[in-house]
C-alpha cells in the first residue's frame, strides 16, 4: 500500500507532535508499506540526524516542501496532497485537518489523527467539512475520552469501521537488555542512590513545581529530570538553587535513541501532571492527554507514580502505577519512600509494566490501523 503521510510539525525538532508523527510513519514502514512523509521546509536534515533524534532504525523518504508563512500552512497541505496524488498514493495519512480535507477533495481515502479537539480559528469549520465528506476515511483518536468529546461537541457519531482508539506507543526493542538502575547511573556518571526519574518537556502543567516540592521534602532521594530546552530549564535551575535543593540533576534534551538508558537509571518514574495541562500549541489538554512517556515508562519496567488524572486510567492500572493527587507533595513523597523501602513491590510493578507495554508498541498500533484500512478499501 502506498501511504502518503503529511504533517505540519517541524522536522527535525524536539516537539512531542514531531516525535509522534515520525514514530507512526516509521512503524508503517516497518510493517511493509510504501511510505513517504511530506513536511514543511522550516529546515532540512539528513537521515543519520533524523535516526538519532527520533530513534529510528528503518529508513523512509522525507520530503520538505516550501510554504508561505502568511498562508498558515494551507499552501503546504495543498502542495503535499497534490504531490501525494502525483506519486499515486493509495491513502493520505495526516495530522492536519486541512490536509485531510484536501485529500478528500482529491478523492483519496484518508486517515486523520486527532490528539486534541479541533483547535484554532478554523479547526471546528474544517472538522465539519471533514465529517460531512462521504467516502473512505479512518479517524484515529489517541484516547476514548477524546473520541467521545468530539462526538459530544459536534453532535455526531463515528461508526465503528471508521474509528480507531489509537493510544500512543513505544518500541519495546529499545528497552530490551537495559541495565539495572545502579549500573545505568554508574555508566551515565550520575549520583548513586534511589532515584526518581522524569522525562519530557517543562511546559506549564507538567508538574515541575510539584517535583521541586517533592525533592525538597525528601533530600535523601535523588531526582533525574531528563529533557527540556535550555530556555525552559534555566528558571528551574535558579529555583532549585534559591531553595538550596541539591538532589536534582537536569540533563536537558536527550535524543530519542538514547532516552531509554536515562529512564533505566531511575528506580521509579513519575508523571506529575497538574489538573490543567498546556499542550505545545496552548490550551488545556488534561481531559484527553495521552503522553508518549507513559508508554516508554511501561517499557522501561519501572514502577510509575502518576497524577490522578481520569484519562490515565485508560492505560494504567493499580498493577503498574500508583496515583497521587496533583497538588499533594507530601503524599507523593510518602509513596516514593514506601517504594524505596519495598524493592519487592518495585520489581513486581516493573514486571507488570513491561507486560503491559507489549500491547502498546508502535508496530501493533500500525497493524490495527492497516487492518481497518484494508477493510475500508475493500
């Protein structure tokens, strides 16, 4: 099957939407499909850089197209769909509603991925056009909460054949044969001792205030913060210094290819989200968030401590995670100390986490998408 993938994400970049798109395309390619990816020409890159930044093993074509900034990437989407049609694509697979609409106008079967509600000035209008098109389309929503929210907001219903609840995923191969936490810390030159790990961005709502409070409460526990741009990191370095908190190490951005080793250095991994969570494009995504780190955490085989956010229960269970209130630092500290003092429970939760991760590989996600597509195309 010739699948034309179109994303408006900056490639290469550190953004979650860029990483997710590259992982999806990679999985489709590894599943034996003929895949090309069209991206806007913010900047270009060679394959070696892409493979390192995104942790990719199998090559695929990436085509950068120019665009006019004033046109808000509508011109890019139109050009990309036209190029896909010229290539002879069987399917247009996109994360951009305008590309999905143009794909339908070209008469192409279309796959549209949603990670949030249709946003912006034109998002609802474009979704209305997309949803009214007759023909072959498949809609992917990363959480059931998102699918139900879209149905409720737009007073419509997805048919079972045209909807896939498609949580994000992980690559369990990348997490195979990792060292135990103490050995990983030794190889990375990190301080020894029980370590709580966090990986991801430092956007508002990601829980950096909460992590700071927890670190202050338990100075005999080490904290490893992996990720963040220098611009995002600097204020927290200043805050930690101002509070004389010395048990936090911050790495900055780590390429996806090396991220598993840093996560392996932690005894426990945390998802300290707030009740209001900002996405990379703004807005509050707490109702529908489906963070990629959750699946990587599972694959790492470490216990997870997560904020009590309802949508997390679509994936995490009491066998793999302990839930705490987002604003209760003493409770988080108590749970962390209890896990530190109970290695047997840590080990049992880690085993269950790795078992759970097997259900959520990128390749398994792609397999389900392709099966649904094949039925639609018949």
